[in-house]
C-alpha cells in the first residue's frame, strides 16, 4: 500500500507530506484549499499527463513522491528492480518531476525511468475514481470492460480466443482483397516473366560461359599475331638457323666458369646456377615451340563464338550484368511465376479459409456472449445488493448483453460482412458480438433505464461505488482513491456511502476526497487541507487530525462555521455512530 505522499510546489500546495495507512483515509478542507491536488499528485505518480499549469506560481518545478510498502507486493518490487530501481527495507519510492516549462521526469526506486514505465509499474497499485469516471461509466465500452473484469478468467480466455479468430479473419480478408485487386497486374507480371524465361531457355547459358567465350574469342581473333610472337620467342631462346640465342649464350657462360671451378669454389657455384638456367631455358623453349604449333586460325569457330557471345550479351542487357546474374534472375523468376500462376488456386484457398474462420469467429463470439450473459446476472445481483446498503433499497440494476442483429447482407462474402448464426446475421467487432448496457430501476415499479437517463447525480455516484465494490472482489487493487464520488449525495444516503467505504476499507486501503461530514466520520484517518495566505500567494498544507480536531472539522463541514455547540454535538454523534464500522476501530 501507499505509506506516504510528499508534494512540493504543486498547485496551491507549497510543501506537504501526507502519511497514509491501512483502512479509510479522508481528505477534507475548504473549497479551493487544494483537496483535488492530492488526486492530481497521484495521477502524476501513475504516469498521467504532466501539465505545467499545475506547477505552483513562481516555482521552477513540482515534485511528487510516493512511498510504497512492497511486503505484500513481490511482483511490483521485482518489476522495479527489472527497471533498474531498488527496493530498500521493503519500500520503493516513486517520484515525478514536472518543470515549469512542461518537461517531465519519472523515477522508480531511485532510477530514472520513462514515464510509460512508471505508468506500467504503478497501474496495479491504485485505482482512481472521480466524477469523470461516472461519465465514463455511461459509455457502452466502459460498461463492457467492467463486466469482463468482473467475469474473470473464463471470459478473459474466451475473449482471447475470439480476438485471435478476429485477427486471423481480418488478415485473411485483407490478403484476399489484395490478391483479387491485383489479379490483372499479376497476370501482366506473369506474362513478362514467361517471356524472359523463354528467352533465357532458348539460349541456355552455362555458368561462367560469358567469361570463357570472351577469352576464346580474343585468342581466335589474334591467332596470327600470337603465332608470330611465339615463333620469335622460340627463335630468341633456341635458334634453328645458327643465329645467336639465349640458350647458346647461357651454355657458353656456363662452360667458361666451369673451366675455372678448380681455382675458386665460388666460380663453381656460379657455373652450377647457370646449368640450372640452361635447363630452364631449354624447357621454356620447348613449351614455346609447342604453343606455337597449337595456334590455329579457325574462322568458323571464331564466328560461332562471336555469335554465341552476342546472344549472351542480349540476355545480360535485360536480366543481369553477367551470365551468372541472368541465371539467378531466372531461378527467382521461376519461383515467382509459380506463385503468380497459382493466383486462382490461392483465391479459392483464401475464400475457403475465410469461410472457416468466419464460422470459428461466430462460435467464439456466441460462447463469449453466453459467458458474458451469465456474468452479467451475477454482477447485476452484486451491485443491486450493494445499492441496498447504500440507501437505495428499492433500486435494481440489470445488465443487458445483446447481440446486434442486422439484415442479410447483399454480399455475404464482402470484407467485414456480418456473421451468420443459424438464421440470424450478427454484426461483429474486435470486442465481440455484444453490446453491454447497464440499466437502473431506481424505484419499485419503475422500468429499467440506461444509467445516463435513469439515475440522478447522487444515484450515479452510488452506482459507481457499488460497481467498484463488486469489482474489488474479483480484481483486487491495494489502494482505491475516490475523488468526491459522493457529489449529489446527502442525508441518510451519505451515511450509507460512508459506511460502505468503511467496509471496503476492511480489505483495502481507501483514500477519499469528500465534502460530506457523514462520509468523513467513518474515516480511520482524517487529513485536512488548510489554506493560508501571506497576502500575495495562497499556500496549503496537509495535517492529520486528532479526535478533538476531527470534531471541530466535522462541525465546520456541518454548519459552515466553527464554535457552534449544536454542530459540535452533531459531529460527536456522527463519530459515535460511525465508530463500530471503522476498519481500525
């Protein structure tokens, strides 16, 4: 639970600390003293939108800190550590800074974290409800979400199954529409691919063939030149006409040095090296002579090679920079052509898959509707029982779960067409086949009407509180915050609201901003927001009241003035009546 909230330079609050504890804590104060700043501070800790206008006038920035006791929240402590923060002595400090320029920074366990991370960490800790939530409860989506929360795991599993089927159907219909819409383009693409593959198949190139033929064409085109060069080289190495040549000169040099071998070992080494050169020159001369004899002029082969190269060049101009790239294009295009040629089969397969998925979606949607209907009755009974405890003994809440039937579509195969269930056609949405509506009959004999039409402001406050209490048993939250949800309530109803909040506080930490003394009397801890002024700037502070101070505050709330003996007596009576119901009493 939240142990402490520290607020600095937020709104009219200069610097205040509020110590919280188990049970019910109420916050009261004069109008304009800054009671709702507590809720604003909690909103910042929960990752809400930062508003520079909430920074106290003249301050550089506002800061809110919350100390969380993690002894019963191991998952929260682990999540903080995963985010880089620390839990010390089973405590975690959450913090939010907002500058006067609107910049915002968030911290968890001493580590700077993105605001989105702070929001995900704090979301399971606190449920905040204000008058704006009453208006939210009037929306069909909020009513459906409340029902699904109450229903728990069974409906959650069915909703997940439905969502999966919905996503698969949506993806299939999208693909089918795309394939049909592009059928003409795909046919043109297939024709182009067939033409290109036909050209390549007619030439039937081999890997690396273009490089091999280029070398052969160059050799054939310069055969005479190559033969002349080879014969000249052979003559220079070993002449057949007695002309000076390299082999004869080398042999003479070797003979000269070999003759003086006995006089100097180095001369002998040089003679041996010249002997090696002589052998090498002899081998090279033989190879050059062999090369010269193999060079033939073959005009027919040259023409064939040139023609083949021209055919390959025609392919490389269109399909790749080399024959290898042309072959790679052909391989890829052949696979693509198989896909394109299967367009009709693909359309048929997608249509069959769509029909199967629509049937799956209908079954999942009907199963979800059935489970929601069963849960709706349980939630309606639970809320009705709570309303009885909130001084609405004759009120009855009912919850309608209805599937939206539509006329048979002109084209049942159109994307997003209604689902057929037996003889009915049902409209479907990502959330299911249902519309959920809360209906209230406030008095005996009255017909149930939608909440927005059948409930006054005070009744709507109590309905929202009753719904929250009913939901608390199925998805417990450690801390509940209610911001003047008792607006429009008075008299006996206000007493019952206070009693019910006290009962809710038996199993959770409850923080209530209220203007009703009947509610405040049930608090285990009473915090007052006091306003002072130095003539230019108004500042507010928070203080926890003693029992005597509570009597004085309740009397002020009752009579609008201090020192009234009648109001003081009434305040003491309220505290005595409330004492047995207090969580920590």
